[in-house]
C-alpha cells in the first residue's frame, strides 16, 4: 500500500485524538508510531537510505489528507519532510551519519537566520534563538540557519550577510516553551536556543550562490511553501464537511422555520465556498513540479517567486472557505466542542506564516517587472 492509502486508514484515529494533540501541544506516542508505520516520517528522506522518495504532488496529497483530520498533524509531517530535504543537501558523510540507523529521522529547524555562527578551528561556534521550530521537542536533529562571523566581522556574500545552515544533534539545543497560540497548538512550535555549541564544518550546509546545491535547496524550500498551502486546504475541506454534516443533521437557524439545508442563501454560499477550495487545490497542484529542487536555469528565481506567490494565494483561498464554513454554522461553531472552532483557529494561524504573507506577491511582482534579482540562496 502507498503512504497515502495508509494515511487514509489512519484518519479516524487522528481525528479522534485531535483534542489530545491540541491540549498536549504535540503528538502522543501512539499517533507518532502510526505515522511512522505509514511512512510519513520517511517521505523525503534520501532514497539511498530507505526514504520513500515521494514526488511533490504525492507529498502534498499526504499532507492535505492529514489536514482533513488534524491540521497540527499535517503541519508536523510536512515540516519533518522539509527537514529531510535540507539535511539531504549536507555533505555525503553527514547525510550518511544522520540516516545510518533509519530513514525515519524526526528532524526540525528554522530557515530564518536568527543566530550567529562564529568560525573556529575545524568548524563553527553557534549561538542564538530561533522561533517557530515545529515539533522540536521530539526532534533527534535540528537545522538552524546562521549568519556567519569570521573574526569579529559578519561575513558578506554579494552585498548581504552570508548564512549557512548548521546541523546539530538535539542534545545541543534547549527548547524554550513559547508555543501558547491561537491555533496549530499541537505542532509544539517552540523556540530553540543555542549557546556556544560547536558544529563541525562537515555538518554545515553550504549554500554557495550559483552552485547546484544552492539551487536545489532554494527550490526545495520554495516548493515546501506548497506544503503549508496543502495543510490549509485540508483544513478547509474538513470545515466544509463539518458544516454540510451540520446542515444535513437538521439544524435550524435561530428564529427560523426553515432548515439550514433548505435555505437558498446557505446553498449559494456553500457552493461558492466549495468552488473556492477547488480553485485553491487547482492552483496548488498546478504549481507542484514532479521533483523537489528539480528546477534550475536562468528563470529559477522567477519560478521560486511564482511558487511562493501561488502558495500564498492557495492558503488565502483555504482560509476564506474555512471562514465561510464557520460563519454558515452559526452559534454552534463558537463552542470548543465544535471542530469548526479549532479549524478556524488553525487556518488563521497558518495564514500568519511568512510564506503566506502578501510579501510573496510583492516578490513575484518584482520579478515580473525585472526588479527581482536572484532572491539569494534561500
């Protein structure tokens, strides 16, 4: 059976434990074991070490499907997959070390360069604090993007601070309990702090502009923004399902003699919301190439900007449909016992991710008028 087929079999169990995931701000052991058995923790691990080697569309389908049961689970699985893509860009010796025992490497990290790496003999000394590190409490390895410091000077790369992604074992980092949020509570996306830890040179992912490794990593990270959109569309799909079930169950709006399902106003808005989700999904899969990091050439930066803009738009459409479903459900949806309440919070939290911001449109528009530049290695 494929990973997607196995995931579909898991959906009832995931949905049944959604409240537990949210309260615990992370995955219970039994759910993690089920996801591992389904292949969700090896989707993008290197195939040479037992990874499933899923292409972009198939990975997105897994994440979207998980999102229909629990957005936090979908988000976690997607971020583990991204972590494995990034680790796969490290030197071969490091990749072999990390995946030596199993392809099911639970890794976490941050692309934003919130720390510094000071050059020392044989490697780097790492310090800083990185927010939004999904699933960090369970991670065995972490990746952290750092600004490079040589001597007492920030290293520069074509006019901007040089950065490098450092790979550290989880024992070298401290989890700072910061994840008290509106939604996606079950992702446990706390801060990670590092104070003066050593990272040997062979565990640094060197993304030299213009190199094949940089191009692969940059496109992989751009395409990973589609993972966020996939999770959001899964939420929207579930929200529409919830409101349809509510209407089919005979709900009558307050002071109304007409069942919700018989209301033409309800029918119109429901039909529109369904088309909004379909539009988001069509855009999502239209932008999904077959290979992670497979796009290069003179238009690579434009392609990355387009993928990010498409992700922002697909996410916005998903949030729009989720908001509509919540509103259509009326007062029933405001209670914690309603799954629509959590879906509303999760979708609007997903929208706050930087790849879903309007800056993604700005970057794409800049490329369209020849003002985009190369966008840097990431």
